[in-house]
C-alpha cells in the first residue's frame, strides 16, 4: 500500500527489489519477520535432528547411525534449538512488537538491527557446514565441556567457535537495540510502570544477554587459545582446570536459560489477560518477579555442577539460591491463575497454548525444584530426568509461548484471521504428543538411564519407544503450523484492528495488517 | 533382496514395538518407574528426600491446577461469566511469596543434612581409586596393590544387532569392581583424558572423574549383590559403552577374591615368560583388539579418519615393529591415542600388536612375544639399553663428573640436532607454538623443573618427552647448554647423575635422589 509505494519508487528488477526489501531492510517489522522465518527454519532443522536421535533410540542396538554421528546430532540439535530457534524467535517477536507496543516509529538503531539479523544466517551456515567436514561436526554436546571440546575436539570445533562468536555479536547488538528502544522511545506519557509486560520481559532479557554473551565469548576464546596457542586454561597438566570451563560456561548458561524463558513469561502475560477479559493481576509484582528471577540467575550457576566435586559449602549455597528461584516463579504462576480466576474466559488457539504453557511449564518447574535438591541431584544429574525437565520448560515452555504469540499476533501482522480449526488441531496434537514424548523421560531417568547415550540397556526399551512415537507425532503436527502460516499469509477472514475482544494496548489501535511505517508521530498515553 | 528382507524385519520390529506401547507388555511388569532405594546410607537418604519432594510437588500441583481448572470450567465466557475488576492485592502477593518460601525451608533442612552425610568421607576402611579412561574404568585397590581395568563385555555383534542381546546388554563388564559389604569404602575418582562420571544408582554415588583432580565419595554397602551403573558424563564416542558393575561380597568371599587376584598376578607373570604360538597370539589379539581398540580403530581396522586413523595398511602397523610397539605402549601425545603400557598385560599387548600386524591384509607375518614387550618396557628405564656395549658405556658415563666445557660442546651439538628445529639455533623459538628458551621461566628457573620438562615433555603440545630418546649424558649436556648458551653462562652445570636422579624420582618417587640433586 502506501508503504510499498514509498519503497520501490523507480521500477526495479524484481530480484533487486526483493533484495532491497529484505536484505537491506532496516524496518523493524521486516526484520522481525526475517527473524521469525529464520527461527522457523532452524526449528525444523533442529527438529529433524531430534527425530533422527529418537529414531536411533527407538530400540536398543545401534540402528541408523554411528555413535559419533549420534553425538554430532545431540550437539547440533541443542545448539540449533537454543541459538537458532528459541532466541531468534523472541528477538523476532520483540522486533515486531516493541515499537508498536511503546508507540515508537522503529527500533532505536535500525541499521544495527539489520546487521544483527544478517549475522545469523552466516553463523548458522558455518555451524551447519561442520556436518560435512572431515572429522565430523562438533560432538561434545551443546555444553561443550573441556577437555572433550579442546584437546579432544574435532577440527571443526574452530568453525563452531567462530559461529558462536557471530551469534554472540548478533545477540548483544539485538539486546542493545531492545534496551535503547524501550528506555528511550516510549510514547509520551508511557511511564515504565505502564510499559506492556512483554516489553518489560524483553528489556530484562536484553540486560541478561548483554551481561552474559561476553562471558560465552570469553569461554570459546579460551577454548580457541587452549586448542591452538598452547594455553592451559582448562588443562590440569598445564596448571589449568577443566572445572573452570564449567564455571564460566554455566555463568553464561544459567542466565541463558532465563533468556529463553523470561520473554515467554512476557508473551503469556499478554495473552492470558486478553482472553480472560480482565487486567493482568499484580502487574508490579510480575515485573518485580521477572527482575528477581533475572538477578537470581547470576548466583545459581553451579547447580549444574553438583557432582563435579565443588566443596560442601558451595553445594549448600547453590542449593539454597536455586530453591529461592521457586519463589518469584511461583508468584508469576499464581498471578496468571488469579488473572484467569473470575475472568470471562474464551479458548482461542493462543489462549489454549498459554494455558498449556502454564500447566506444563509448572510441571517443568516442579521437576526443577526436585533437581535443585543437591543430594538427590546426585541421582538425577545427567540422566533422562534432566532431559525430561528441561524439555518441559523449553518445548511446552518457550516454544509453546512462541506459538501462542504467533497465533496471537498473526492477524495483526497479516491482516487475516488464521483458521481456528487448524489452530486447534495443531494445539491438541502438539500438546498430547509433547507429553507422550517427554513425560516417559522422567521415568527413564529415575530408572537410571544416563543422557547422551546412543544405545541403552534393555529395561529402558518401552519408554524409549513411547518417546519416539511421541516425537514423531509432535514433529508431524508442526506441519499443520506451516499450513496455518501459509494459509493466513495468503488470505483468510480480514482481521479488525482490535482482533481480540479483550485485547488492550497501542498495537491494537493500529489497523490490521499494520502499515509498513507506524507511529511516525508518537501517540499520547493518558490513562 | 537382502536389503528388502532387512527392511521387512525392521518394519516388523517397529510394529511389534508400537503394539507393545499400547498393550502392557510382559516387560512392563518389572519396569522401574521410580528412583532405586539403593543399598547404602546415602542412597536411602536420597530416596527419602526424593519421595518427600515428590509428594510436595504433587500437592502443589494439585492445588495450583485445581484452582486453574476451576476457573477454566466455571469462569468461561460461553457460560456467561462476566469478568471481575480486581487486579491487585498486596496481601495475597505477600502470602504466596511467603508460603512457598516456608515450604522451601522445610525441604532445605533435611537436604542439608543429607549433603553433610554425603560429604563425610573420613575414616574409611578401604580406599579404591577409580580412574576414567576413554572408554573404560580402572580400579586401583590402594591398600592391596591390585589394579585392573574394567571393560564393557557386551559383544560388538550384539550392539550391531547381529546377535541376540543378553539380559545385561551394555551393563556388563569383564572385570567388575569387587567390594565387601558393611565396610566404609572411600572412592577416589579421577580420569586421565576427558571428564567422565562414575555413577552407581544403588550406591547413591555419582562423581565426576576430572582429569588432573581427585574427588572423593563413599559407600557402605548393606547387602551382597551386583549393582550396575554407567558413565554419566558425555566423554566421546564410547560414552554409552563404559558401564560399571559393582559386586558386593561378604567379608570372607571378598578376602578370598583378593587372594585369587594375587595368585592370578603370579600366573600372569609366568604366562609372560612363555613363548606363544601364532594362533594363540592372534586369538587373544583379536579379543583384546575388539575390546580395547575397536571403538576407535573399528573392528575392520578402517578407523574413523582423520581423528582415528586406519590401521589397515597403516605405516605403523606395517612398518618397523619397534615403532609399533612404542606407539601402543606410550600413546601419541596430543591425540586420543592412549598409552597402553599399564592398561594391558604384556601378553595382551604382544597379542594385540601381533594381531594388528597380521589382520586385514597387513600380512607382515611378524609375531611379537610378551618377552619383546617386557624388553621394550625395560627401555623406559633410566639407562637405555639397546645393546650391551652401549649400556656399559652409559653406565660408566653417568657416574662421571663432566667438565662444563665438554658438556657445552656436546650440548651445542645435540641441541642443534634435536632441539633447534623448533626452538631455533638462537633459542628464540617460533612463538607461540614453539616458545623461546632465552626468556623461558624453565630455562632460567630451577634446574629440576627444566630437567623435568625436557624428560617428560608437555602433553598436548609439540614438546616431546626426551627421556627415552636420549641418554643421560646427552640430556645433561643439552640442559647445561640451554642454561648457559644465551644467558651469560649463569645457569650452572647439570651432570648426568642429576638427570638420573630426576628419572628415578619420576619413576619411583624416591625422595633421596631428589634431595641429592638439590
């Protein structure tokens, strides 16, 4: 429309017009779209790897791959899902939504925004290319513990290091952009305590990213120098310590976990009030809880290392600190439920995903509470119990919140309503199969199955079969999601500006689809 | 045709598998759903805590989800629910922050007690050192002088689905750890290569085995039995294939077992002295190869290049025997190739080398006898003794005090021959890979550290161990040269006997020799 007209003034070759529109774009909505499609592509890539892993584990014995390939797959699956699927999806949502939620014309640094995104396809091309390198892809798990990743890492580890650096640069720049936009570009009258809760979540997440991505960069750089320049940061024979790696990694890694879940909290806190037709209960407590979780995330890292030989005092400290996280997390869950309580609930697809999020994330949170108990963690650690736990918080947690957000905002983005029938099929199949996949993993872990093994003892067979069936069910259900997106972009019932009866906020004052440029003059917030 | 048949079989298996998911299969009956209660005080404490938190979690879930489903059922728009207006209440917020906190305190108290129990490794009756290797465990009875390796004993055929799988598939080993019941056993857990984790659920022990560090753990096993576990930390290709089997015996049985081990050791010595036939060596070699070497170099000898080179047609396996023996005994620093000198018996080593030199078309028709291995191992001793004549010469040389000039001349000669390729004739090296010696803290520091560096090399770097490459006189000459050539002759003189004392200190940790050199 008018926006399109301003873009391609002189007639250009279609390819060069496409190139200008998408590759050179500095528009937050375009970049948001790029992030989301990139994340979808990575989600499917990582998903195919997950299915290969589950196929291998369908029954005992080596079935379709060698142990080394299996290790490549678990490493790549983890890295791609964390850095390629979940994180970019939230940055995509933030890009799309923050400016129109705070009444800004665009992100604070549009060109930086373009660069942040375009680093990612190159980073992941490098990362994925390692699969075809001599000696194979990285095979040390997404946590890349030294010395398995240093002295014993395959040659492709160096490509992995450079890819991680690029992702880190991308994340830091994206985070800087979010912070600058939220702090400086709010419409007049929008005080911090009137900020939409999703923006709060992204703001806090952005601070976490700025704090810990450099730590990750430090860790991989130390790996690089250990590998090639004769340093011994992580090598005891040279005066270093392999456990140092774990401290550094988890100092990044635990806040990273919250980087993947705090934005999810934000999305869910937007959706539940809309479909409850009631204001979010305890807004200021929700903000406070999010901030507390973020701060606590810096002092709990060693709960990933309870069996690594840290001293008794450290075990006790990190156990207490970890247990403490249950308090603000509990506050969030209670507030969501109270928001729903005595509301006027309706159950469109985004709300269904949000409710499933609250339930299944809580289950993941409760198993997290069990894992926080250091003495029992001696039994749970590095078993399928842990795999079950973190997939519960990441798949029906982070991924479901992304799906919920996409369904919630898709009419606003495309101007069309999605097919509610397909959406509900997608929801119910995903929810059922996710539980079929991940719930049995708790039993496997308790019965003694270690994680990251390509083959297992006979008594673990039945549950592994169930999990594999569930994984294929979940994977195939996502094809419905592709169909929903394709159909909604192509057409459908036109969406109103408000879209949802109970929706509140600046973004719902804009027409659907949102024009290419919005809030050229800032709106005034009065209430 | 063959392929189709296999596909059919696989499909059949899949269908059976799917069915077994739906129908409760026979295996379902004895399937473990919960944590094991175990047989040690620690595992009992863990189990009790586990059940306590589990029920607390269930209770929280029932309350939270109960309220939620109440709202979902009662407060739906389709039933005409009108939204209430409340959206803030500080009192409730405080209550639902404080109540969970109190629940956490209740959980934390017994957890702290259990941690203190786990940490108490004092007053142990038996000390066993557990060392993780890629991909096996070594057990060292520190009070008994018994050490052995414990390898997966499931056959490669079972793993490759070529043979039916046994009951203890992947959870069985050739030499289990044998311990007595009702004794406090302290485990000292470490590793040689990467991080492993020694986990036996029934003992309540999971301890990361970290190379270069020793971590402690303990168990007092209450009843005799076989307890199985696995490595719990990703440690490379063989991570899923290094199980742990602990056999707990009564005190008498345990003592009998100890005696048996000692007798066996004597028998092994006898076996090493006899001459083995080709077929005996090949048979034992194949067994040992498949158990120890095949994970990396593959049963076919094809390896997984470039990380794990092929042995089939390799220059090592078809070249000079001595080099082949050397690499198997001492490994190759900076690679995954371990030193097997202490992992396998002389007989096994001889057999495996014979096998590698004759299998897969490597038809060198060389046979290596246990006695050859013993000789090769003997060369590790301070005085290289390849020929009688040389040995005499070296013996005489070592005791002599050499004048500085002679050492410097010989040192320069040997330095240019062995060291200057990397460290350069002017001692400037090629940093960062080959450090400069002129400014090195080793060359300018204490003589012992300098000697140790030259003798033992630096694992993971290009710096080799020279202790077997040069005789003590040459070594002394080189060290003396390095300490004086570029540093205004301030470094002092190192005599061959200093080298020998460091070598002995190295091997036997004799403090007397060390004291002398100081």
